[in-house]
């Protein structure tokens, strides 16, 4: 009975299952899961897809862009504006490759999760936290190399008295430590909540269809509700990608400009 409940749970879509265990990794307890295989596929898809769009057959850009090239150019302008508007530094263009990859990588993870019977990698806190921690650590290493010991002035606002310093420094330190945590929770919670809601309504419609009679016709109502909800979840995937990238830009600006 417990197994039936588990496999009809809306949270089943977030379960990480081993797909196969290579012989040379068996003794280490390591395996390829549906999560890791999808991650490799998305990285391969991104590399092939972006190369095919940004490098036409004649190795030049089209003067009048095709449909896909127009979309990519608009996304390029979006990433460029994120860097220029939020990083107040003359060397902001050096961070564009990092922002470009971060934006398209998270966008791909979010959108692939909308495909039925797929897997949403950003609905797992371990994935979003790992991304946030790696980016946050790298950004602050850059800031520490640029400013040296002066980097720690980030925790003490200028003009603060000695008496207030004992209060403000711990507060600023706690706020600093929780930045990657809040960044990862925001993305994880939004993606998991939306996908769970879609699965609950779809399961409700499927249950009504199984009863037959007049309830069979009532199952069309939850199915119709899924259409605007799917569009809403698509918008959430885009917005969360933008928010994650913009916050990374703000953290970069804080690190290099203190």
C-alpha cells in the first residue's frame, strides 16, 4: 500500500533514481542517475545548439538575422544589459562569458523540466546550492585578489563608530553568508512549487477520468486549468533565470566595488 501511495505522489517527479552503475565505480557506490544523465544531455545540447545558431554555414553573422538568430541576439542584449546596468566597473565586460553561461544554463535546466516525463534539476536544493556556492565563492575570490585585506571592509560600513561596529559586523557577516543560501532557495522553491502544482492538478483530472459517468466529463476542467498554469510556469522559469543572473551581477558589483 505504501508503494502505491509513493508512486502516485506529486513528489515522485523529483525522485533521483540510479539508471546504471559502471563496473569500475561499483565498489565506490557511485552510479549514473536520471539527474546526472539529464545534466550531461543539457550541456551537450547547449554546446551543439549555440554553435549551430551563432556560427552559420559561412562562419559569419547574417546581416538580416533569421528567426533563431534574432532570438539569440535579444538574449545577448539582455545578458549584456544585466552586466552593464548592475556592474559599475569599466571591466564589466570581462564577466559577460560567466553571466552568459549562467543565464543559458539555468534557463535550460528550468525549461527542460517543463517537458512531460522529464526531470527538473533546479527543483533540487543540492543542485541550486552547489551552483550558488561555486559562483559566490569565485566572485569573492576575485574581489579578495583585487582589494587584498581591504576586502573585509565590506563588513563594516564607512563612518561606523566603534560601539556600533560590534553590532554591525556580525549582522553584515550573517547577511553575507546567507546570500548564496537565499539565492539557491529562491530558485529551488519556485521551481518545485510550480511543478508540484501542475502534477497535483493533472493527477486530479486523471482520477476524475477513471471514475466514469459524469465525473469523466468533469475531468476536462482541471485539464483546461493546466494550460494557463503551464504558461505561468514557463514565465516563472524565465523570471527566475533573470533574477538569479541579476543577483549574481549585484554580488559581482559588491565584490569588486565594495
